[in-house]
C-alpha cells in the first residue's frame, strides 16, 4: 500500500472520529446554573438577556435543544446566594453564571471544580475571586466591570452639574466585598473635591428607616447609590424624591427609577462577552487559564425629567456627552 494511500485512510479515519465526537457533543444536554439578582425588567434588561442567548445560539447552545438553564434569583438576600450555590452544585450543573462579587464568592466557596463565569464583578483579583486577571488560576473567570474608574468620573460629573453640593451620602452594602472596597476608595475622592462623605450602610430593608434618619440628620444633599443596594433602590429613590435630594449611581439603569445621573458599564456588551466565555468553557476551555476580561466602555445617562422636578439645570456640555437622556 502506497504512503499516499495510508495518509488518505488515516485522514478519513480522523475526520470520521471528529464527526462522531461532534455528533455526540451536539446530542448532549448541557445544564447551566445562574445566580442572579432578579428577573429582567424593562427593555434594557430583557435586551441584555437576549444578547447573551444570541451569543450562546451562535456558539451552538440553545435552550430546549441542547441546553437547560437553571435560574435562581437572590433579590440581594445574602443567605440566598450560598443556598442557591449549594443547590446548583448538588444538581451537578456544567457551569455556573454569577452576577457580582458577593454571589461569585458564594459560588466559589461551594465548588472548586465546576466552572464559574462572573458578570461584572468589581476588582476580582482584590476580592480574592482570582489569582490575577491574566491567569485566574482556579475555576472562576468572566468579565470585570470598571467600578473604581467609574466612581471617580461620576464625582467629576457631580461637581460639574451640582457645584453647590457639599454633603454626599454614599449608600453601600457592607456585606458586599466590592461595595466595601468601593466606599473606601470613594471617600478620599469625595474629600479631594471639597465635599463631605457620609457613608450609609444598607444591607436589608430593615436598614432603610435608620438610613433615612441619617440622611436627614446629616443634612445630606446628594445620594450616591451603589449597585449592591439595588434591591432597596426604589424605596431610597422614593424617599429622595419626597425630600428633593438628587440621586446618582455608578450604573445607568438607576436613572429609569428617577435618579439624576447614571454612569456605568455597558452591560449589554458585558453579557455578550460572558456568553462567549460560557460557550468556550462548555466546549472544553479551562477557566484557570482564561484571562478575566475587563470592560472599558462606559455609558452616561441623564434624567432631565428629574432635573426639572428638582429645579436643576444640567450643563449643555454634559448633555451633549450623554449616551442617553430621559425627558
């Protein structure tokens, strides 16, 4: 038998084996677990989920065909994070998608083997989620947000739009490691701009009344809401509107609830990138050597309706820089 004939036979054999392996993979039902804050509400959040699903479909994974999604929602209840993580591990899911730092830490504590892909966790190397951004070294990877940079830029916008503000209430969640780290970084930023920071810890709804008392007692003139308090954001926004206190936040969707300024990561972009990472891992990639991606795109949204209600004038130069204006 000639050498060319042998090469042809071996090539045909390898191709047949590859086709068989592909068919076997295509027939397999994958199970992905999700620990998220809440179901999507409104067009923006629905579009984020659809972006993720689109990337998954393009990668060959479609719910109902070869993919089962197990979604769990914590509503920012810390006890739920650990419970859901243990539940998904017991189900032997192929991968866990987590939202934020605290949830990702809970999942990491529950398993050191099931891959975990995080959505927008802030500073994961500083909170102990990964060994480094370039080489995570464990079972966690994903997309990190840019909260530290956003905080500095947000206060620059505050100084530009509201130069009269002198006392800032920073509403944070002490049970969230990223939020705790952020508030430490924010305090010197606020002070450097000549304002007085007033940290206000809100972990649960039970903390709202004491928080409101602090806001009034400390004569707070502006509230900065961390994403970690999203479960209680509407109550805080309603209180702020009643007392004519402007609200800003390092996340854009807060403006839909009445906040004046929202500056944050483009989560539609993040969800697309998270979907791409999930596809790679389900196809065999090792999260330990998959660099944590960092989003560099920020969006600025301004609520002119709120500005009008508060009798405030937003500089035209800022409006021209905004990615979205609510009127």
